[in-house]
C-alpha cells in the first residue's frame, strides 16, 4: 500500500540496498561502466549534433545490445535475462551521459516494459527479442500538443476499418524520445474517440511519420520529435492490452518510468562529484587549490550526503516492487491485473523517487558549475552540458508538480477510504501529546540510535501536520464534496514532508545495517548524521509554515504549535566537522564513496 511507510509502530523490514547486490550483478554493472567510459563519453560531444545523433545512437544501442544491457528486465523466454528492476537500476546508474542516457532509458523503460507487462504472448515473441538485442529501438508516445500533464485527455483517434483487420489512427504525438531512429512506437489513441487504448506501431506501417528534431535546451544528442499519424494502418493484433484499458499500461508504466528516471539523479550526482573534485584539486586561486576552501568542501559534503540518503530510498523502493512482482506468476491469467496492482501499490513511492532524484540531480550539477567557476559556464567543460541536460528530468515522466500532487492525494485517498490507517497513528500522537509522553530518549553510545529517534519524530511531525490539514477539511472530506483541488496550495509542502520522512528513514536504516554488519565504509555515519540533522530542520520549518497557514486564529495556532514543539527535539551536532570529514575522504578518493 502506497504511503504505508508513514505509519507508526511498524518495524521497517530489511530492504534492498546497494550493498546487497551479488558479485555477478556488480560485474555486470561494471560492464556498463566500461561501456560508458570507453564508448559513450568519448563521443559525448560529437553526438550533440542532429546529424551525428542519428548515426551514433543506433550504433551505441546496438553495442549496448551486444553487451546484454538492453535485455536485463526482459524475461528469458523472449531472449532476455529475466532480471529484476533493482538490477536494471544498478546498470542504469552507470548511464551518466545525459543524451545517450535518455535514449537508453526511454528504450529499456517506457519503450520495453509495457510490452513485457501488458503485451500478448505473440507481441512479446515478435518484438521483445528485437528490442532486447538492440536490433530495433523503441519509443513511447503518450503526450500530445494539447495534452501533456493531462495525458489521458489525448485526441488521437483510432477507428476499426470495415474489414475489421486494421485500426486507422489519426492524430499526432508530441515530444517523443527516440522518434528519429525508432523502429517501434507504443502509441496511445482513443478507439472511436472514446476508449483509450495502446497500439504497437512499426515505423514501416503506412501513415506514420515524424517531424523534424526539436531544438532543445539540453540532451541535444537524444532524438525528440513529433510522431504524426495520418490514416496510419495498425493491424488489430497490434492492440496492446484491452480496448479502453490503455490507461492501465500508460499509467502503470509511468510509475516504473518515474522510478527509473530517479536513478538519473544518482548517476548525475556521482559524475558531478567526480568531475568537480578533479577540477577543484587542479584549480588554484590565492596560490591554493580551491578544493581546500571550506565553501567548496561544503558542496562536496552536501552532494555526497544527500546522495547517500537518496540512493537508500531508491533501492528500498525498487526492492519492494521486485519482491511483489516476484509473487506474480507470468502464467496467471490475471497477470496484467496483478502487475498493475503492484505498480499502483507503490505509486506514491515511485512519484517520490522521480521528484527527489531529479531535484538531487539538478542540485548537484548546479553545485558542480559553481565549483568550476566561470569555466563551468563555458562549453569547454562537461559540467555545463550536464547542467543543461539535467533540467528536463524535472519535466518529463509527469512534471514534478504532477508528481507532488499525486503523493498527498494518494495518501489522503487511502486514508479516507480506511485503507491506510494514518488516523490510528494520528490518534496515538495526540494521546502522547495529551499525556506529555512523547519519547525523545536515545542511547548516545549506540551508533545512530539518536537518528532513529529523529526518524520517528519526523514521521510523527508529518502525520501531525497532515492531520491538521485533514481536520481543516474534515467536513468536506467526509461528505465527499471535496475535490482535492481545494487543498492544492498545501500539497507541495505536504509532499515535501512525506519525501523527507521516507528518505530519512531509508538512509538511517541502511546505515545502521552497514554499521551493524561491519561492512567496510568510511563515511556512512557522517552522511547520516549530517543529512538527518539537516532534514529534520527542514521538516520543522515546513511543518510550522503549514500549521501557520492552516490555523484559523491565534488561539488555534498556539495550540497547534505547542503540539509541534513537543514533537521536535534539539541536539548538538557539529555539522562543520561532519562536512570536513566527508569532504576530506571524497577529495582524497576523487569520487563518491560510502
Ligand atoms: C525532451 C522531452 C522528451 C520527452 N519524451 C517524451 C516521450 O518519450 N513520450 C511522451 O509521451 N512524452 C514525452 N515528453 C513529454 C513530457 O512528458 C511532457 O512535456 C510533460 O508531461 C509535461 O507536459 P506539457 O509539456 O504539455 O506541460 P503542461 O502539462 O502544459 O504543464 C505546464 C506547467 O503546468 C503545470 N501543471 C499542469 N497541470 C497541473 C496541475 N494539475 N497542478 C499543478 N501544476 C500543473 C506543469 O507542472 C508545468 O509546470 C517529452 C518532453 C520533452 C521536453
């Protein structure tokens, strides 16, 4: 159930972390790393032109196919490797070149997985081997000029021909990644203008064409075009899923696409750290390498500690989805329905990964440019391109606003339907507040025991604040006249609170496991102490702003704030010393390490 992690009194079950990948997976990820370093980065500048990208992308994809990098999540019976989402992410984490990374992610994610999960047996047999070998490149066409965020409003129309053999598609799809060299397009259209349906359209079908390349701000080396359908003839056997049920694959795959997009934040941050350390060591000002200046070191510490927390949340999420997907038998007649339910069950978490990953990536490339000074603003250094390339991640796969809407709306919907017992947790908090029994104790001798307590208080603060929101709108929520749009101003801060809680808990629990298992590490404790302290400060600030907005008068505000303060805790942390330790190790190693 999405949002379940917020509930109190639930042991956090051990979850997937980067440390738990088996050696053969790490070897495989290294193959991807070598491929990027030897084949992709050397042509990263050249691929930026419209001419070169049309040649280089298919060439690189064919090579990736040879190395097995396109078949990871494709089942073995269709010539894939049948591995899980987490493995796919570990490999995708190596795709740290924005343009090729976009081509790769669109193909292996939204261009492949709809067929894996929602295709017929014949469609899987026909298309998956070609896609997973790199012989064919795929694209996913949902957006239209008038329908971006409101994608299900699509106007593209499909009508069955008189012979009943083909659907005739008319309309156009906007901003389609890989369109310039794709062989297969997953296209959404409304049968008879009403029933939203997915179609598999080959580039050789009569009536499909693409526009010229978009002139974009970044990812210049990826292809983005409109796909035009003019009486395009699609055989009936190329309907994917049921007529009128296209929203299931469209939205379900977007959930997974969002998770996969989040990993770009990990990839980008690792590369931004690496390039910026290299630069900062060599660049001298005041006869001193700039890497020695505190404000530069602060940037490395911030990037790395945020990355530790985010990658913890990322693999926790993919691991949970993998566990549930593994329980669905592909031979089950209800396979598609059950898979759809798994995706739905994690829609809050995948939305959070998209928002957090894209914002972490943007933050890191921005820090990277700053570390490079004026040279970071020139195309001489890769960080300038990375800065431009990272910007799109906050827009596609559902803008961050749309994802920030989804997080509270889903949590509130589940709560109001009684599926998520947030009210039970809220009542417990209110009881503790009344009895003045909020536990803030911790054992300072036990590593991260204090941080575990902070995680608990953070969750309580989040539930308390959401509770204040629910109270304000309670009557409307109860008589169902509430449309959710009424509360929109509150959604952004609420989603920020929920994301902070999830990320903080994921980072602290992972770090505790690393320390308890004596896994070799240099910075785990420092990352978590720093990030938890900073995260908790943000949570307190957001919660008090929300409560100020939600309280009707001073009396109510004082009452609400009294509760908020009882749920917070002050403790001393030498953040400067933590940052110094982190920066020292990162600069010495030349990269992010745990
Ligand atoms: C380079 C690139 C590649 C892309 N690749 C693909 C692809 O492969 N396949 C595909 O189908 N699409 C693709 N897209 C499309 C992309 O997913 C859309 O651009 C995106 O979903 C936003 O739609 P829009 O551009 O129409 O913006 P709009 O929906 O018009 O949004 C404009 C602004 O309004 C905000 N907004 C909209 N609705 C709300 C709301 N209810 N509440 C609050 N704010 C709101 C948005 O967040 C945004 O800030 C791509 C786009 C680009 C630029």
